[in-house]
C-alpha cells in the first residue's frame, strides 16, 4: 500500500471513501498523521482523522469512548468541544469542496450538530439521500448488507424531520425500500425489518402505511425454510404491525421453534425449543400440537429439570408480557439516574433465594428419592469435575438450581429488557453510567478512610466503554453472536477486588500462609465464611451464585482457571455482572467523601 506523501494525496484518497474502505482509509490517515512533521499539515490531517472518528447515529454526532478529564468530568472522545473555530472553518471549506457524498454528509452533520442551522441540515439531508440511492443498487445486486446503509437512512430521516426539510422524500424512500421485494430474502431481510421497526417507533409520521403485516408475512415465507431463527424475529415484528390479527403469527412461531428443535442435537437446547414451540402453538390455537410437544418433552434428557415445573410456567408467555411491560414502564417513567438507582437498590432482584430454601425443603418431604442420591457436576465436555455427596452439598445444589431457574427465566430477561430499552431510548450510555458511578456512589471517591487509595473508578471506565461498544455491535451492525469477553473477564476481577476492599473496611483481610508470610483471603473464603456487615444476605447469595459456587455460574473461578467457553461470554452473563457492580456500588460505607 503506497504511503501518503502530501495533503493532495490524502484528499485524493478521501474522495474514494465509502463504507467498505472507511476503516482502512482512516488507518492510513492516522499513519500519515504520525509521520508528518509540518505543523500546519498536521492540523489538517488531525482534523480529517477526527471527523472520521465520530459516530453519527440518529443525527447525533458523538465520540467512541468516554473518559474522565482533568476536571473530573466525563467526556466522550472525540468531542466536538475539542475542535477549534479554525477546525470548524476547515471542515466547512471541505464540506463545500468535496464531491464524495459520504464525506459531504459527515462534514455537514458535524457542523449541524455544533451549529444547528437549516442550511447545514439541507446538505445533511441531500447528501445522505443521494448516498442511499447510490448504495442501493449495489446492495441489491450483491445481496450483501452495508452496515452504514440503514444508519444513513435513519440519519437522513432525522435531519429532514428535525429541520422540516423535504420530509416526504425520505419518508417515501423508506416506504419504497420496505415494499421492494428485492430485499425480501435471507441475505437482505434485516434492512426492511429494521425500517419497519423504525416506522413503528415513528408511527405518528407513518399513519398512512398499512401493509406492514403483509410485508413481514411475505419475508417470513421467503426465509423460513433456510433461517428459522431469523423467521421468528420477523414473525415477532409482524405481530406488532398486525392490529387486526390478519395472520396467525404465534402458530408460525411455534412451527419455527419446532423446526429448530428438530435441527438441534443437544438435548437441553431441544427441550428449550420444544417448550417455546408448545407455548406458541397454544397461543396460536393449535392445542393438539402443543400437547404433543409436551409429551415429546418428557423424552429429553433427565438432567434438564424444567419439565417438573411446566405446570407453574404454563402461562409463561403471558407472564413475561407483563414483566416486559413493567420493565418498559420503568424506563419510560424514570430518568437515567433513577433507572440505575432502581437496579442498584431494588431488593426484589436478588431476594428469591429464600424461596429456593423453602422449595427444596418441601421437595425433600414430597419426593425424598430425588434427594437421596449423590450427583455429579460435569464440565461442558461431560467430564465429572466434582461429586456432590453430603446432605449439605445436595441441599445447596438444589437451591442453586432453583435460584438459577428464577434468574434465567424471569429476572435476567427483566434486567436485560430494562438495559436494552434504556439504551435504545438514549437513557443509558457509557457517559451516563460512568457519570452516575462517579457522582452518586463510593466508586467515585479518590480515597477511602482506613483502606487508602480507591483506584476502581478508572479501572471500570474501559470496561463500561467496552460493554456499550458490544451493544452497539448488536444493534447497529447486527452481529448475531457478539461476545463480551473483555467486559466479563475484566469486570469479574474488578468485582473481586471491590468486594475485598469493602470487606477490609471492618475486617482483617490478611491471613497467614503457614510459612511466616501473609496473603489476602480468597474470595471463596470471604463469601462462604466472611462477615460482610455491608452486604445483605440476599446479595451475598447472589454473589456466591454468580462468582464462586460450582453449582451456580461460578464465573470467577472459571475465568481464573481458563474454563470459560465462548458461549459463556454472552450478554446475559455480562448483564448479571453489571447488576453485581451496581449492587456493590450501592453499599453505604457511612464515610465522608474525600476528593
């Protein structure tokens, strides 16, 4: 790859920029910046690189990461406020001189966010609309999704409607795209589906659009035989659009889950799909199919225990509709800080382990043989890693199983729904979360009396940034299987350190090793046998389940011994760790803040 020698080379290269080579060109400009000595040229190169660094989503220009500045305030990097008047004049000159629509839109969006004005908004709207038309034929011809395409459409819509410029043009374009059958295939169906969701979110501006349910149905029929999971997502979307219940969405969802059940060899996963298929068949009026699947469910692995409680979760879908509605109302009615305060302080989120104790005692009376025999804990490969023999161990295992069901079936979907909806509505972001932790919790203290320096806030900053970066990959770029490896590995270790810090306030953290030396007590010892005056019994059990108990998730020990599998790094575990972080930050240390 030929190096850039001067500004003319850079400008010529930038005229070729598009969504495919965007990252590559940004990196070449960054290398050019490092190699340039001339200060005037460096200003221009740095300004260009900064313009490419910004994220432009929903017509808002924002940085990629959040950090703490010298004044202790949380700011995004890059930041419009860090650009000088000279920089903005340079950007405006570039906006007026470039031919590349990708660049013209980017420059105009930056200027319009800094100095909102209809003139800049017109350029934003026009350039993004032209870019949409330019890319469309290539997408259809290649049957390949451009990650910037839907984002550009939404940006064009936001600028047009915010400034009242050419609103019908972009509105009609969105309607044209979702009605274009060239998108109704397995390669491109996400484009019309994301735009249909946008129409639902902006229904006041799309009241005259009435065929969304039929479009979803046709897309479903086109992809169902090759992509049943994607078909389920389309059916879920279609049900939202079908006010008059023209189609039986739940019946088809049941068929797709049954298809996934038949395709999968893992007994536990088959059982999960079986239950989902049965529930949706029942909601779709196919009671005989639902009953047949429940009978088939009994044949799956005896290690999968949910069937014993199928009677209790018979109306699971209806229950979860209420749970999700409650989560949505929390987000709708609360500010960003109030949402975080709720997750921190609501005892119900970790309160249900006592129900497990009661359930196990009742089960032991009613079904004594279930508890009479020892059990084997196996790793993901099926190897026995521990035998559960004593009555105390068997009781703990049973309680942990019960607790795990409650977490996975109800509480984790509820917590994830709150985070998901709040993120979508702009009520949660790296900046908001970090500012809250710094301003409202002990995590923002620079020093803790009787303990010393408190380094954990700055250690948490990159973790929160990475967590939201992965969320962005899910929602903006449709990464089907994102992982939270950096978030989970890093946050587990920080949580361990924070728990030890809290313990050391009122307790001796050191213990002798036997050879005259001392060491910190292990997290297992602290959570199993330590006295935490600041932690409730319910939260303590939650930490045991999450971090150290072999019958629970045991994440800390799995990470420490490299026993984590790729599937362990999923959003659910990341959300449970975020909840654990908030719970730790909720501890009232009863100490004066020392800044």
